C-alpha cells in the first residue's frame, strides 16, 4: 500500500463533470397542490482520475454520494450529465463485446455480506457462474479454478458445497472477493467492504485485499466512512460532502495537512487511542439533505472557518495546494 | 473519581440453554463501578457485552437466565429483588440506551410523548387523565411539557418545541439518539448503560453523541457503562476498560494501562489489528481464525486456538483473573 512509485501514473478511470440526480416525484396529492418534481443531487459535478495500480480511498458520511459515485463508474447507474472513461473509452457508448469486456474488468465488492450473496446458490455456483461468463467452457476447469480462488481468499475446498447462510460475515466477504476475482478484473470498487465486520476480521480482509492487489495488479476504489481504514489502505484519499469532492490528496498529506474545514472536523472527530491534542472539533447540526443542498458552498451551514458572504453565494472552485493536493474552499481560492 | 462503589458485580453468569447445547453468554464476570465513573465494556460480537448489560437489568430474553452471581446496586442485590421493585429501578435508577435508535423508539408515538411516558411511569409526573378541575389540569400539563422540553434541550436537540411534536422517523439518526438519551435521563438515573449508542451513526454525529453522554454523566454525577467494539471510543471516553472474550473478562483496568500496556494476548492482538492514523503507517497484523462457537465451550482458555503465545499450560481447567498491577487484572497463564 505504500508503493507510491510502483503504480503507473496512467489514468484507468477518468470522470469528467459527472452528475447523478435522482428525480423524485411527489405523491398524487402533493402534485395536486402544485408540488413539482424534486431532484436529489446525489453526485454533483465530480471530476476525478483513478490511476492504474493505486488504491483511491473515498471517504464521507452517509448521504454524501460515495456509493452512487462507485456505481456510476461501474455503469450500474447512468450519469445525468458528464462523461466517464475507462481505459480511455467512454463507457456510455460501449456496446456488445466492448461492454462485456468492460464489465469483466470492472468489478464490485458490496458492503453487506449478508445481502450480497444469493442465498439459494452454493459457493460453487456463486464462483463458477462468473467463470462461465468469462468463457471457461469446461466444467472441470471451472471447478478447478473455483477451488484455486477459494484457497486464495483463505477458504477451504470443502466450503464449495455450502450455502451463504452457513458462513460468518468475514467468510462471506471472502466469497464475494473470490467472485469478483473470478472475472480477472483490473479494477474493483470496494464499497465499504469491511464496515460490517468485527474488528479482528476487518484486519484479515484488509490484508487479503492488499495481497491480492499486489498479485493481480489491481486498482481499487475503496469506499469507506472509517478514516483509520482509509488511512491504512489508500494511496490517495478523496473526501466527499453532499455530492461534491471537497478535498483530495495523497494519504499522508491529507491526514497531516488537511485543509478543508470539513476534512479537519472529520479527522478530529475520529476517536483515537493515542490522541495528541484533546481538542475535538464538534460540528454543529446535521448533514443537510441532498434534495435541497445549501446554495454556494455546500458546507457553509456547518462551517466553523466560514469566510463570509461568498461562501453562501458562490460555489468554490478547485484550488491546488501543491503536489497533487486539491481543495474546494473559498479560503484557498486566491492561492492560484 | 473515587467515591462509594455504585455498582458491584460478582460472579455474574447468564446462560442460554439451547437445543444444541448451553451457551454461557456471561461467564462469572466481576467488576466495580464508582460514582461518576465511565467504564468501557469492549469486545467483538458474541463476547457477551450486551448480555451482561441486560443481565444487570434482568432483561435477559427467554430462554436465557441468570444462574449465578450478585449485582449489588447501592448496596442491594438486584438479582434478589421482586419484579415489582425491579420495574421501579429500570428507567429510574438505572437507564439503558440501546444501539439502534430507529428500532428502539416507538414509531407511532411522538417524541415528546415518549419522554413523558417515562416520567409518568415513574411517578415523576402524574397521569393527567385523573379527574381534576380542568384549569388545574392544563397548568399541570404545561408544567410537564416544560420539563420534557428542558430535557430535550439538555440533550442538544436543535428545536425542542418542534421535535416534541415530531415522530421518530422525522428525525435523523443523531437526533433520534439524542431523544433516546433524553428518555434515559428523564428520571435522573444514577447509572446509565449505553449499548453501542453510536455504532449506527456517522463519525461527526458520533462525536456529538459521545460528547453529550460524557457531559451529562459528569454534570449529573452519574456513572456509565459504555459498551463498544471501538477501542478508540473507549480510549477517549472511559476511565476504565473491561475486555471481554467468549463471555469472560480477559483483561480489566484503567484505560491508559490496558491500551498502552496491554497484557492479555487477545487485547494485544486486537490492538495490533486495528489500523491507526499515525505519523508512519504501521502494518496491521490480524488475529487468525474466528471467534469460537459458544455452544459447549471446552474448559480451557477460549482464546487458546487463536493465541500466538499459547502453550500446553493453557489447556488446564479454568484460568483465574489475576492482579498484575494496581487495578490491572488479567486472565492468562502467562501471568502469575
């Protein structure tokens, strides 16, 4: 995870001004009173590059849009606006063979190990069906490869006949990883893969994902809300708030020099075993809803470093702090 | 934080006799809690921490039953009290805050009503349905309402008058947890049992709730047992820690001692497996294996199969909790 130089700087995924708005239709009664459709702006104008071989951590609280962003990249949602490129090709226009190729190369691991495996399929089915889709025609070959995959994720051959409910959360997550690997992917969106697991199992899965990344030269988009986990696994970290990326930098840099007030508050809110300064920044209020986000900078309603009227009126532009560290905040807009 | 011991638990044992065998959910635990003290009960799923809390309040669900021990609260053994007396203690002298506020609050009653209910049941306010002159009734009602409103304000709800009239689903997770805290505090309990009160909440909201709990505990000179799986939370908010594994206490002592100088291999393993935000990335080392099946546990150290410092001595019958320093106790053969 510390191999900063080893990954190529080639962008694997490129997101240009992507937006995803969910249109919510009010009830019939509400419409009779003149209520119009409202847009839930889950992802609002995101620009992002994910480099080949890296682990990009995506962190933010509930409702910030990180899961939606992960699904947009995988073409599980269509963007309302904007372009998403994978290996240089715009995924919106992929068809037929090219689309199948993309789907094979870009996989997902879900958060809830209890809801992401088909309870009526055995482990054998769960792993061999993707193998079949990949083109492995011989059932004996599929069985052999399934066993190899199972062993790689730390499970044993005898598990192949079991059903998901017979496994613990950590084991189910391993099965999900084996399933994702069956497609020999290049890129995996890991959507909170360890959040539902016990602490000691989290470490096992994190280490497993690390080993697999090295062995298969994988690129990860690691979505999580646990900052310590993000710190540990990521090469770079992007912080999201209400559909926008407010700050992005290399991991060490972000954690040592957080600039955006939200990042600062987030980091100070994490309870740690060895806290240097006892000062905790407690943010007032709750996250506003993405249905009617605040005008101007989305964070201004809770910001403790608010500059002034400009924060309420204008959305801040992205500014560079230097060396791949970017912030979207009026406090830094003049720096250019 | 010395003072009289508010709570003394000795040899508390709770079992669940199931068809497959007996689960000793709580296995001879003992600890003391003084006035104004916040104790952390730390462990992973299935270790018995929630069962311990329910045992103190005698709320263990069927088929579980408390089979041994004393729970001395203010000098009186709760386990020997008739149920009518226990009902007076629950919610009044000892209050519990549960993990998931969405499922704990009654969805069909307004928040204000639920707080009032607690006050009514414990006779702090009287039942307004009694026959009284109307004018006195109204005054009484308003006085009661003011009392509830001041509670809602104390827990930091943003608009107490509005929140009073709202239903739980109209509040965010953090606000619901504050409402639950208001219910718990309504009768000025001397002891608060908080069972993972922030697990379902976002990091910044978690910080708010923990700060709130810490503040009200201090202000009211109450004591709190904070059940959590998050060692960081325990580190920042608890004076003392109890580490549980498979129903037993394996280590207990002042927080700083246990977390900075852990002696039990499980505690050490746990601390090594948690990613931490530090100046340099430290490799995490996971604890191999899984938490044991609690049914018919063999008579030896439950952690033995996963312990990297195990020896044949560990297989002897029962290992006692031994003192290894001032107030620091360990259950392990490595320590005499």
